[in-house]
C-alpha cells in the first residue's frame, strides 16, 4: 500500500494519503483547504486517482479541503452520519467500508471529542493502522467541551473501539504539536497521560473537566464551512436551475450530459439517446473545452449527483446550467421511457 503522512504547519494537522499500488485508487483522510494544491501535486506525481476524501469529524481548527478536492477531481466525500453534513456523498456508520483497490477502510464511530467523530482502520498485510483524528492523540486526546463533546463517551470510544485492537496496531492521530508522527495501541494503553489503562472513567472525566482551554481561533469560520464540505455556502447551488421533465419541450435546446457511471447507462433506468455520457469524475476535464455560455442540462439517476456536478460547473464559469429534477427516475415516470 502507498502511504504518506502530510502536515499542515499552521494547524499542526496531519493529512493521510493512502492508495492501492496496483489500481492507483487513493483516499485522503482529513485534507486541509490551504493544502489542496499540495495534495493534488502528490496525487499527480504518484499517478493516483482520488476515490474518496474522508474527514474524521467536523473540524473546529481548520476548513476541510474535501469539497474543493471533489470539485477538482470528481472524488466522493465521506464523514460520519451523526455529523449531519448533508453535502457528503457517504454518511458513514460503524462497520461501513470504503474500498480502494485491494484495500479497504473500515469505519469505527468514536464520539466524545465531538458527537460525529470516526476512526478509520486499514489493514496492510500484517500491519493494522488506525487513523484516530482528534479522538486519541499521542499521549493525550481531543477536548470534550464543545460540539456535543462528552468525556465519558470519549473514554468508552477509546477503550471499546481503539484499545480493542492489537497492541501493535499503529495509531496515526489527527494532530501532533510536539513533532511525533505515530504511536501504537500498546504504548498508549501504558503511557497516555489521560487514557492509560489504570485511569478510571471517573478519573478521566475529572481530568477533562479541569482543562482550561480557550476556543480554537478558527472555530467560527471552520465549523460552518465544514458543515458545507468546506465550500462557500449557497452561491453555486443557487445558480443551478431545476428543470422538471414536464418542462422540457425540446431536448436539442440543451447540451444534455448524463453523469452516471457506465453500467447505469444500460441499467434499469436506461438512457436518453441525445445525452453526452460522462461519469461525474470525468466532467470537469471534458468541460474545459465546452462553451461556457451554452445551455447545459445535467442528469443522473435521481438528480442529486447531477446537481453537484452543476455546482462544480458553475464554479468553473458556466452561466447557464440546469439540473433535471428527479433524474432518470422522474424522466421515465413522466415521459414513459428513457428513449427520446
């Protein structure tokens, strides 16, 4: 497995790049908005295809780069379902798995720092890696005094979801402020100042209640932005017009683009003959050659993916973008079939 640990010095945030060496499918964990160009450069240099951007939680100290990377690469975004981040492609729950080539990322819900924290386990041969975000640091843990944090919940998350892994499982945290890069489950059980095995839940609660910490300096910007996948709210979304199948009298008035995956074009919902067929991840590159002023009509299965692609195109400068409301499902219901 290809693996790189990247670092944002302003916020001491670790971003992790994982990829399958054969398929070249990649995952980024906790990307930082200001480091998007760095991440894109690494993907390009290594010849990787970004499949997923995943966040361990709704961050309060930096804005995620997930939404921007989705717009630039066509990747899918993922975060715990309990965060309420509705713009994410995958709302994650314990036991979910995201595949990248021959590898998979296993989701473990680990609330406590916030109510929407998740940790991610990847097995690479004999190695077990766990990406703990702000749930567990090297020698410490994330605070529990905002974003529905709770010390008792954090204590149980660590003991049940992280300390249940083998002692040689490698811990990669979301931050480190002292130059450390990783630890192990066994080391943290024996040495973590807050979460050693000989520290009881009640003692941990007292430790966390006695912390005197100021609010993260970016919290008022970061949290609202991260609830929107790190993208500015509303501007692109408002510029994409919704058009129902019953409103369309002449398909030839549009450049119609079907952004589903290839197997869907011949699936149960069929396809519209006139459509240019491009998987969503291929649209931004193809659109560079299109007329920015031409009327575009985007379609997918239900209208969700195509609307997101429309927002990306608006961000690229297209000024006449429409989304087929309800997608091919609605088209078939109202038009009596996929062909036109």
